[in-house]
């Protein structure tokens, strides 16, 4: 089977999509913004994978979606997936599914899939035949086995990750995302898209203030100091 691959990342505020042609990578800037409304449809147009349910195991797929949500809330987390060379269609369908169902509207996880090394190292979302070795923070999925396997490796959860992980079992991903996106939209209106995507602790605080009793979710001293500064910045723009 010939080599194949595709990837998407950001250079500054410009999204760039790449596809392997032969043994070389060809890249092109995207007119579509990969943060906000419409990015899932833009990705489906690029990959040609609009179908839902790329994996029949509903329990596995739900856990994979939850893991991607957690990975998107900290730039040191990632999801690494092992695939076979003949699973190109599955890779595209999984990526489209995760973008459509897992990611907050302002988050963007640069990704790569394929049979060789991507042109950009260190991308947080990978579906590769040869995965980088070493320990990492996030989750590992294996699509090469008869039943897909998922292993969580989140050891250093931040305030946003801890809070959403606690809320996922009682609320479910769909309801939690709707609450998160509403709070993220409010932060975006005051501070802009980039800060709203980066300030996951501020979005978490605002979501909690709108929907839940206060002081029920733990926060460390340094996290509280950073959040306090961001809350003051948010309030000053009101």
C-alpha cells in the first residue's frame, strides 16, 4: 500500500492543511477558521468523511470523545492513536467525529494521520501507524486490535480538566459542552477568540457560576491566583 497522510495545524492565526502526495507533503492555507462555528463542516469537506459513528463500540467511542475533550483543555495533553495502514478512511472519520462531537467550539487540536511522520512534530492529536515512543500526558487508543482499546494517562489535570472530568458522568458530554460553549462565547465577546480558547480556567469559572453552587470544585493556590487575575481582566472589559 502506498504512503498516505494528512495534517492540520496553525501558523500564527492561519490554519494550514497538508496532504501527502507520493512521498512529499503539500500544504495549503485554509480559508476556513478552525475555531468557532463551521470548522467541523470545513474539516469534513477536506477529508470527505461526513458519516457519524466511525466505531461501532459505543462505549469506546463515548470514552474517546470524553478523552479528547479533556486533552483540549491543556496544551500539554494529547491523544495518540495507533492505526493500520489500511485504516485511512477510519482515521478521517474519527477526526471528523471528534471535531463534531468532542471539542468546545473555540478549541483547536492540531492533528496528523498517516503512515509516516507528520511534517510538524509534537502535534497533540495523532492517528499514525508508527507512534512516537515515550511517556506522555493524555490518552492512548489502539485501532489495530479486534476491539479498539483506550488507555487514559491523565496524571496532572488542571482546574478545567478536573472540573469537567467530574461533571462528565452526571451530565454527559452533550449537555456539558453546551454549558461550556455558552460560557466560552461570553468570554470571547469580551476578550477575543484566542484568549477565550486559552483561558480554560476562566471559562470553567464562568460556567460554574452560571450553572452550579459555588465552591464545590477544588482549585490549587497557584491556579486560584491565575484565575483571579483572569476574572479581573474579564470584569474590567464588561
